[in-house]
C-alpha cells in the first residue's frame, strides 16, 4: 500500500510517499481502507516535534508515529476475531490519535472504540473533516465549559476547523455566540451561526467590557489576567492551546468562582456518534478550504503550518 512516511522530525519536505506492507489487524483491531483523511494541528506538531513536550508523547529522538493523520473516513476491509460492532463493508470514520495515527495511507488499523458509522448523506471528504476538530469543540464547550442554554459564549479563533465547529455546536446548545476572527472571515462566522463578530485587528475582546459565561480560546494570545475581567463569576475559560497561566492562576481564579482550565481532547466513540447525529440532522456542516491527494500531503501540512486557515484541509486517498 502507499503511505506518507516520516522517519525523523522536521519540515513537510522530509515526508515521503512510499510503498509499504499493508498492516494486519490483531483480534481486537479493524483494518480500514482509507478513502479520505484530514489535516490537524496535531499532525504539524508531531511532524516538527515542537513544542518539545510533544516528544514526550511521540518519541524523544525520533517520531514514534511514522505515518501521521488522525482523521479518517473509509470502509472496513477486515476485522479481528474479537471485534463486535463492525463488519467488512461498513462505512466508518474516526480519530486515530488514540491508536497511533496512521491516516495518511491507503489502509490503516485501529480499535473499534475510535470509530463510528459514517454520517449518512455526507461524502467521505466531508466526513473526514469532522473527527478531531468537531470533538475538540464539543468537549471544550460541553465537558470543560459546561455550556447551558442562554449562555454568552465567546470563541477566540472562530475561523478554522475547531472554531467553525465550535460556533455551530454552541448554537446547538442554545448559546449566544460571539466569534473573534478577522473581518475577512466574518461572513463565514455569521453563516455558521455566530450572533456577533469581533474583528481582532480592530478590537481586543478583553478590553470591551462585556462579560461572558464561557470563553473557548483556540488561539491563546491573551494572558489569563486579562481574561479575568471579561469572565463572569461562575463562568468558564477553556484553553485549547496549552496555557501555563491556566495551571498557575487557575486555582486563584477558582477561589473567586471562575473556572480556568486547559483542554486536551480525547478520541472516543460516544462523541463521534454525537457528532454524526448533528451532521445527519443538518446542524453541523464542515467547511473544506482545500482538497489534496495523498502525494500532496506535504503541501497540505505547509498550509497548516502557515496558519490563517478558514476551514479544513482534506486528503482524498
């Protein structure tokens, strides 16, 4: 089978399209024929081995995960003897970050607990755009942020994969959403359901004086002390980027009745099923900025590393 392989840490230029042996599933594993995948910031960090704490997970001197790609959509090819939920021919999608990545390839293996049935009516490319970004938004808003109907929610970094899904999911939960993004992306934010938009080039939301019940921060470009005045008592601030301030100042703000926390999203089947339901109900619509072939994965990762994205980058395998 063909796969994009990285044997060392570095830039996208080190990636190679190679012919390698097709993996064989163990008794509790599933072999999936990958028809589409998508690129996430996690792929970029693991490719570069930066920031350094990434290497604690992915290998100190060389990458443990030599085929990147967490998000996949495809068809079950073979199943292990202990697999009970899926059969060959099932259309599935999933997040492989909990089972060693491997999505930038024609075939991959994973546990059934990281897969769900593909949403009906969605293409494989649309489906592959969902897993990591949509689940991150869901867990940040619902689990860490404790979102409730009527909440005033601010999403800092509302363009891009996680931000766009966060707008849509916050509206599902009945919140009033303020999106922070550039004016060029304001129209898209409104189309995704935002009630108001703050252009970060013109205004600093921490200086506007409006308090929020929940702030989901996908950018992490404000110190925690500047967040405090715009977070209501009883409110939650959730950082999707690792925030040392959330660790050190979180207890102080918690004592004042405000929850400050970091989010490390985790792949699981129940949340994938929840995302599938929203997609089938027309409440979740991925924005695909670009579609690439398998041998163009390096170009897609260069775009990811360059930032300023407004949607997902999808790989058609």
